C-alpha cells in the first residue's frame, strides 16, 4: 500500500455541529479526517461520506471522551486504523472539540453536573491529549476549544466556563512542553453559535437571539461555518508560527 502524503486530522465530537464543520473544513483544505463520535454513529457515517465526496479519506471511530479508562483500548484501535488506512503510526492534528452543556446557576449546580462537565471539558481532554502524544507526528498541531464565556460572565455557565478556563491554561503549558517537537497548541473560543448545543436555549428564551445580535459587533449570532475555517487555518502551514494563543471567534461579542 502506498503511504499517504496527506495530513490526518482527528476531530472529537465530529458527528454534528461545530465538530462536523471543522472536519469538513479540514477535508476541504486537503486533509484526511478521523471522525470521532460518542453516540451518533449514523451521523458520523454521513460525515465520513461527505468527506469522501471531497476526495479525502475518512474513518469514523466511537469514543466517549469522558471515559478516561477507555483511552488505552481506543488508541489500540486507532493504531490499527492508521496502519490499515494510511500505512502510518501517527496522525498530524488533534482537535479537542467534543462538548456538552449543563446550564445551571452557581447556587444550583449539582456535583453530578459539575463532574460531567469536568470529565468532558477538562479531565477527558487532558488525558486524551496525554495518551495521544506518542501518536501525534512531530510538527503536528493541537487545537483545543474554549468559549467566549471565559472572557465575559453570563450567569448559568460558571462550571462550564471554569473548565474551559482550565483548558486555556493547559494550552499554554502544552505549547511550552511540546515546542521541542515542533507541535503548536492553540485554543479557539467561539461565541454563541447556532448548533444543537444552543438550540434549547434559543427555543426557551424567545428574545435571546435579538439580544445576542445586539451585543455582537457584526450584528448576528454565529454559524458553524464561522468556526471550522479558523480551525483548518490553525492546521495550515500558514499558521505555523501561531502558538499558545486563545483566538476568540465571536464576531465581536461584548466589546
């Protein structure tokens, strides 16, 4: 089997929403993609088909990023997939996108909700990235995901934003520790975006969209298309000197 010269991106939470958009944007730039999904196998398979229609290779693999005990087995599976599909031992870009929403006022946050957010948005990302290090090629890229909510405070997101704040600090440490391997590490912070993730909030609060439009310099709520290209850019040769940065992609919210 010929060795592929194309770069390989692994995107968590890639079956829908922002992750799907990132996967397609990366494929559009000529990268192959490993589509990681938790429960939406059908949707993940559809994303694989869309990527293949762009002329790139793609494979869907199941992983619950909150379940750190499963990571050893996951990388065993991934190792086989890299060998079979690409004749490689490594991939190039790790995009830590998988996320959940647990809206609650600080006073009402349960330990269960806190732990769920912690496991998905911080602990899971921390140890998945740690376990991924031998599989990420030198000169590779890691892109983490944060939120505008680490810069401005919106009641109801104290726990969620705290986990993302932890990821912003971790991003700097990773950049410092992986610099010797030529791996850059950045974090992208979307503002509010129309996705499955925010659908409930928009439906529950009829005035929310108008309010969000009014506090955004560009006058509208974001779309997944506003984010994927930025992640693809960070994985491009042109972005090779961008490192340890928090890049907010919010259209200018709360300026």
